[in-house]
């Protein structure tokens, strides 16, 4: 089977570590460089002891020289796990270096830098100037389950909260049977805030605790509203209250909406079944989704409950896999015309 070299930018964060873990078992992508400006020259196993056996002699590569070790003229899968605001510069530099070596490159970015096609939207929401606005036209953003094609050469993967909200909200909005406002609560694990310690992830604050943050003002909301409209042509308002949960991995989202016409309530569940019938990683289940049934995997569980004029949709995912690294590999598989599930079929461990 043909092998495709893979490079991970920003490889020392949580998402970068998950990309390294998943790429080790991928049948086609072969890690060629794990790039880090802060840890270049150090062994991957020093940073990620759980990956020491997978990469026993592999060192983090320097951002300025990793491309020198890549053969000329080959295919390259470039993943960026660099932070918001820094990823665009890293990707631009990598693309320039790759062009000089005639590499055929597809990029999947896990940051927010390529989630908005309009530079003004990005700058308004994130409060910084976009580093590389000229690159925006080369990227598209969507979930693989909601976009059957690959509209551009490179993909920006939606955020982790956005992934769970979109999986729950797009089929619901597509029915046209609910009012135009969705009420969403979501609980996320501490890894969603990244590797660097802060008040929201410090263990004594998080352990045995549960609290809301940024109610009705989370920056994923404009992204979600835009992608719902793109996927369904329906304009929806999302009222979102995120919460910090006392666990490391996972996102649990609950979406509530009011039915316009209760006589079509049965159509809600059937729409979810039809939407995800051919989607390998989305399971619409009878009953209630549970985080332990998806954590550390690329799978999502969705449960739907309708009573009187109220619809409740629940979605459980792993924030680091389906919400970031696994979703990125899904897109990269498709960009290289591989089976979308390649390297992603490991079942969740359940008893985490």
C-alpha cells in the first residue's frame, strides 16, 4: 500500500500528542516530522511517555529545517495543531517550504485560523488580526458528516464544542420543524483548554466541581450558526452555556428546541437516522449517550427525545479525537481519497 508522509506542526500540545498517537496506527500516513519550536531535538517519549514505545528514537523537529528531511516531489499530509493565531503563520511557512521541494500537500488545521472564510469575522470574534488572510480562499471548514465533497485543497476542522453542537443541531435544523432558536448546554473536559495550566484547568479547582463559563458569549457560537446555515440553508440562533466538567476528556452537549408542529414529531428521529445512516463514526442510539462509550475514540453518540412540543438532542464525543485530531485525520483521509475511517476504527476503552 502506498505510504504518505505526515507532518504535525505544534506537536507538543494535547491535540498534537493525539495526532501522533493516531498516526502511529494509520495504514497509510507515516510520521515524517513532529515539529516543535520549543522542544526540537528532544525525544517524543520525553514529552509523551505513553508514546515512547511507538516512537522510540524519534526527536521533535525544528520548524526551520524539518522539510530538509522530506524527499522531493512526494505527497505530504500536513497537520497543524498550533494555537489559534499562530497556526496560520506556521502553515504558511510550511507551504512555502514544501513548494520549494515540489511537495504535493494537503493541510488540515485544528485551530480557528481557517474556520472563517471572511477575515473580518475571524478578527471580530478572536480579537486579533488574521496573520495570513490570503490563504483563507484555499481552505474550507465543515464536519465530514455534513459536507460530502472537498471544496478546497485544505480543511479547517471545526472546534471541539462546535463538533458536538453541529452533530446534534444540523439534522434538527434541517427538518424545519422547530423554532429558530436552539438552547444548548455543554460540558467539556479540562483538556479542552490546552496543555498550559490555567485557572479553568488547575486540578484543585476542577476536581469535584462544575461551573459555567462565558454563558451566551462563547466564541464557537458564530462558527456553529454559520455552519448550520451552510449545511441546512436555515438561519438559526444558538443560545449556548458551556460548562467546565471535573474530568479530563470528553464533551457532552444537550440541545433543546421547540416544535412548530407536534404532528410531525416522529420525523425528528427519522431525520437523524437518515442523516447519519452512512456515517461510520456517528451512532444514533436508543436511550441516553454516555461519555465513557466514546472517550478516546473517534465515535459520537447521539440520543433524541421528543415530548409534547419539546425536542432534546444529546451528543457525546471525545474532544481531543472526534473534536480535533480524529476529525482532522478524517478530513485528511478524504483529501487523499482514502477510506474516511482509515486509522480511526479503534473502539473506545469504556472503563477510563
